C-alpha cells in the first residue's frame, strides 16, 4: 500500500468515526426527547405521573441494544 492509500484510509476512517459519534449523540438526544414526550402524553391521558415516569423509564433505548449486539457478536 502506498502513502496515498494510507492517507486516504486514515482520512476515511477518521471521517466515519466522527460521523458515528455524531449519530450516537443524535440518537441519545432523540431517545431522551421521545421518552419525555411519551411520559407527557401518558400524563395528558390521565395516567398518574409516577406510573407515567415508570413506564417512560421502560422505553427501549436502541443504542444500548446495538451495543449489546456488538458485544454478543464479539463472543
């Protein structure tokens, strides 16, 4: 592999790494927002706030599921 190929690989790897971190941060933000909206909607429809909070905490986190799949694949 020549120098140009190495530099190109480093560039693309760093670009993908930064994009991945950005996508993870965006997914976490959207998850928090969806969970809050879910909780507020439950309260709006008459569910007691404590029960709505518990249900919202059970809202699945897709990032955790993806990381669990990666860990499982390593085993």
